[in-house]
C-alpha cells in the first residue's frame, strides 16, 4: 500500500536529503511542502509530488497534510518556529496523520537547556501531547555546516569561537537516511534518538582534514565569543539568533557535543559516515 509522507523544509540541507531518501523508498509518495516558486529546487522523481506551502499562510497548513499518512516536521530557523510547528501539529492531528518525525536538536531533552533547544522542545511537547505517534530525531552539529556556514575564506582561514572543542559531527545524508528509515520501518514510535557521527574531531583536526582533501592550506583560528557576536550581527543575523548560536558555541568549546551517540545506528540502520568521509565527498565544493 502506498503511503504519503509530507516533508517540510524540503529545499534545505537536511530536507533535501530526507526527500531524496524517501524518494528512493518503494511504496512511498513524498509530498514536499514548500513555496510554489521553490518547486524547481527540489529533487525530482516519480514519487515526489510537491504541495504549495508557506509557514505564514494559515490556509496552507490543512492543505499540506490532507490525506497524508506521516509528516517529517522541520521548522525554519525563526523566532516563530515553535508557533509554526505547533500549528502544523494541530493540522496533522485534524487530518489523521499517523506518525510525526520531528527534526529537533541534540540536548533538547535537557531543561531549561539553551534557547535553541527550548524552541525545539516546545514543539516536541506539542507533538507528544497530540497523541500522534512520534519519533524525535536530535542530531548533533551537521558536518555540512563546514560548507554552508563555516566554509574557509579565500585565504583558507576559519574563524570560530570553538576553542579546542571536539564535536561528533553528523553528515546530512545520514540524517536524511535516518528520517526515511524511522518513517518507513516499524519499531520507532514514541522514541527519541540522538544522532551523531562516530568520531569527534577538534577544529584543528577538521582544518587538517579539509587541507588534506582540498590540497589547500586551511587554518582554524579560535576567536573570542564577542568577536563572533560582532561578525554575525554585522552580517545581519538577528540578535536572538546570535545569542542562541553563542550558547551553542559555548557548549562546543566545553566539549559537551563530543559524545558519540549509540542511538544513531538504531535510527539509521547502519553506522554513520565519519567526518573524514564527509570531507572527502565534499572536497570539490570546499576548494572554491
């Protein structure tokens, strides 16, 4: 029997991987819920049938989940993300959706936790209170952040307030595969999985790996948190977001994100990729 699975955030780093993984799964119709002008940015395939969706259009919520069996819920990075998430959970309950997989964040279970974690936990609680079977995926920092946000500059320098903090970075492809796995195989209802890679390089080791795969000298420079704050504000990031990222970076510096998670193999069905594999696979993009 064919199952319809809605995916929000489907054009982003993680959402695209979820759509790709589900689109290769027999018996699944993937319904990416994105703005109509973003349809062309989606992975293409016979099993992929997008629906027009806008988080700020109340009428779009019911349309997105109508007749769906499951929902992969990825909210945008916004100070309204908890509001958005709870509205879609309510629409999913009304539509009779039978499973919600929530993309959360590592440490969301700790209360009060950091501000970014609290936003995710608020939506997790709404899902739990809805009575819909759920699976919370709580990934560590994405390996892909080294390409999307922390890419070395033209001179090969990377400036971050990480100290010597080790992180068990997880590949976005593994998050997408884990989401597809828990959405399409039994045994994952009402569970929460922390996701990570199986190694935890320091930023100096990351720079060395990136240097090796790109053939260019890449150097990590530890900077004070206030310098990072000024840089992010100067790039136009809102103050609430800057404060949230600085809380996260402080955890990195303290080594709080260095633990490898045994949950990952359960959610993924196999071992995750190492950071070295991620770096090798993205070498061409990192050279630019």
